[in-house]
C-alpha cells in the first residue's frame, strides 16, 4: 500500500514530482521526510508508468501530466 | 551395594545347627525359595532363635542348591551367631534392602543431578510435549528422505537469510514491463540481494528535462545511459546526454538535448525524444 511520490514541499506550488517510492517491494534506508512525500493510490501508481515525469503536487494533491 | 533377589513367604527353619563361622546353611524346606540366585545378587534371610525370639542375624545368600544356601554372615548391622536346629529362617524386608532402593527427596523435581543408566527406553512420542527417542526421529527423517511426496510449508521470508517459498518469488522480484518500467532481479552479489534495472522514454523535449525513474533506487545507482529515440523535429539530427549538473540521483536524472540542422549548419531550434536506462540496487 505505501507508495509515495516525492516533491519539494518548500518549492512554490505546483511542485514537480522528483521521485517515486514503493515501500512494499523495496526497503529504503533513507526515505525522504514525510513532509516531502505524498501517498500514491493504485490507479495513479499504474498511471505513472506511462510517464514518470511531468507530475506535480498542488494543494496537497498529486496531479498527473496532461499526456499521461 | 548388593542387588537383591526377592522371594515372598519364605518361612522355614534351620535343618541343623549352624556355627557362627559357617558359610553354608541348610533349611528345612525349599518352599518359596528361588531355584537359583544370579551372580552378583543376594537373597536375604533373617535367622531368629526359637527359644527367646530375641536374637537375630541377617545373612545374604549368594548361591542356592535346593535348600542349602551359601551365605555371607552378619549382614545389615547384625553379628554372626551360633544357631540351633529348628531356629527360625524367613525373608522379611530389611533396612538394608530399603536403603539400597534409594529414595527421592521430598522436594525432588527430577532436575539437576539425576542420572540414568544407559540405555533408558522411551516410547515413541505421540503428541507435542512427549519425549522423542532418537530411533523414532531417525525413522521419521528416513521416511521423509525417502518420499518424494512430502510437502514442507515455509512462511513468507522476512530477511535475506530466511528460506523463501516458491510462491513468494514473483512478489519478491516484481517488475513493470511497460514503456517506462523496471525489473527487480535476485542477485547474491548485491548487498541487498537484488539488482534493479529501469528504463524509459522521454516525451519530445527541447533543451533539458529532469526525468524521475519509475521507482527510486533504495541504495545505489550504478549506471545511467541514454540515446536518441526518434527523428528530430526542427532539425536533421540531434544528440542527448546525461547531465552532470545536477548529477543523477537515486530518484531521477537530468538529460540535455540538442538538435542540429544539416551538417555543418550548426544548432537548430528543434526538439527530440530519447530513451534512457538506469541500473542499480
């Protein structure tokens, strides 16, 4: 379940997603701080394989790119 | 310490007088006497004078032939005495016999210094908590070794050193075999026990772009590469390279592209798509 997108919470909104994490299948010794992570649901996780780039976080929501 | 032979209801008399040094005595009856006494064992006989009933001697019979006993005189704290014919001879329990049995202390729990003579026979265990004899264990393992139908259930592994059930393998080494995807491989040489390969294709770009990998490498990025994916637009040919600034991270990499017109006309204002691939663990 815990899948995350990483962004810089200090950046102006919308902040670009800079990393993707699946803690179910990989153990991360240095996970970013929780403030820089947003949980990704199953449908968005599947969608991000179409295009890992171009995603943003705006107002606490994960926004896919238009072309994803 | 003597090993005792027991006989019930031995109750007879001396067939003749016995001196205090005689080592053989003959009884009046063989009733209830054992026919033999094993080597190293003794049959206890108590002698008692019929006249006063106040004198006693305990003798240990080491051998027997009919009613004649070979005896050790003055045993169990008694003294060898002279006896007359018809004095009493019987075989009651004695203190020496009882002491030889040993007894457990009131608080004994069968732990500590209790010792057992080898071998101690143990019945086959039939339930959890029973003692298991080695013969049973050996037979059980032999049966397992000789049968191809045995199925062992293994729980899901939680650490690198644990056995892994076959059913867990696909989930341990997942993949996303899509245009932007990854594959996690088992690798015993990796500090984590696995190796990850990732790949992707960019959209059409002009200049630089930062591309997050489909999944962040937990520990190390080993290698990163890229190549032009499609015909350029706005020019004749192009190049793409991995940017050193910012350097590739465990999560993403930045790529720079350039498009050129017909050589040697120089840079053109075009766009390009590219493939990338990354390896790590």
